[in-house]
C-alpha cells in the first residue's frame, strides 16, 4: 500500500513516500480503508512518533491518527461493525496512523461516520472534538452558567471547545486574533479578546475554567484569572512530563472513546455542532500539510489529507 512515513534521521523529521505491506487485522481489530486523515503538524515531534511504548527508538512511523474511512476487513472476534461501514475515529498513537491507504484500529476507538459529513469533514473531528469533550466535560466537569476562558479558540481544538461550552450553557470568553473574531463569535463565544492587541487578564476575571491549547506564557498568565476553586485544563504539549504538580494535574492527552464519538456524531448530524476544514490536500502533498504550507486554504480548521476517493 502507499503510505507516508516519518524520516527522522535528519535534524528535523520529514515525511517521505513509502510502499508498505498492507496490515492485516489481528483478533479484535479492524482494517480501515482510509478516505481522509486529519493533520496535527506537531505530531512529527511527539514521543510516540519517535519511540515505541517500551521506549526504544521508532523508525519510519506513519502519522495521522484521526481518520474517516470504510471498514475493509475484520479480525477474529471483532464485533460491532461490518465490512463496508463508513466510520470515523482514531487509533493508537504508537501504531501506524492513517496517512496510508489502510490502517488498523479497534472497535472502541471508532463510530459510524455522521452521514451529513463528507469523509474530509469527518476526519477533522475526532482529536479536536474529543479533546474539548474530555477537557471540559470530564476533567473540568463544566456546569451551565460558569465562566469559561478558551485559549486558541479558532484552532482545531478550540473551535470545538467554544461550541461545546456554549451548548452546555457556559459564558464563553475566548482569545483569538482580530481576523478570527467573527468566526469565534459565530461558534458561540460571548466575548472575544484579541490576544495580539490586548491582555486577556484585563477582560477575563473570576474564571471558573480555563481551557488552554496554547501553553507557554499564555498558560502561565492564566492561573491569575481563575477564581478560588477554578479549574485549569491544558493540552499544550510542553506541559507533558513537567514536575510542577499544578501543571501535571491540568495536563491531559486525549483518548479515543466510542461513546463520545457517537454523541459527537449526533450533534454533527443536526448541525448543533459544526466541523470545519482549513485545507484539503491530496496524498502527494501530505508533506506540505505537515510543514504548515499546504496550498488552497479556504477557511478555519485543520488540514485534511485525501488518501483515497474510492
């Protein structure tokens, strides 16, 4: 099968085209014919891309762990899906991903694709929507009426966080650039703060929850706006492995969850929740999607690689 794999022998990891053996589903696995794969550019630098679960070096990883596609084969004792089902979801960070014609996953990591969405749109959803869901609803246990500050509100995760917080009745404050202000308001933000020209501390006070996807100085400054008993949630990669207990408690990595994917799909079907594609990139241009320079950007949202159309 055709695939893109990571060449991490140089100073910076890059994607290269490869011909790899088509994987075969083991017991309780599914083989997915990938139609589209979502792109998270920083994934090329993540630990699971360069290391195995046991900690040894990993060479030639296939990136792209969120996808939309069709069930092509079932392993022994695999239940819940049938060949031909259109599905969307994720697979294990340490497994080969979906920037390939086929990938493997497990039933609990996927759900039926929302019928209202194209494969390209569906491929933008799993990581962003599940991160927002798990951060706001599971970890922060957000309640209606709370004041929620969302950093990076126009980003691939933030756009889902704004929508979910609004849907659950929170008062949403969001940081975004001026050019994205109207977009973020349309998502449901009550107040949008231009982070380029304003300090969010001047507008956001007595915050119940900070949802951070930016990290760095933005995260450091955010502790001061939390009210007593307020909750911090961050997915910024630089918070992984820190010793500061506050940051350790605030940081999390998204996990695949079938029940949540099903609930998200229901919201997408009725357009209570919306997905967005920033770029649609043919397979051959996958390296450009990962280095941040894909052509033909046409809106907010992440880049999506079209792997196969049939």
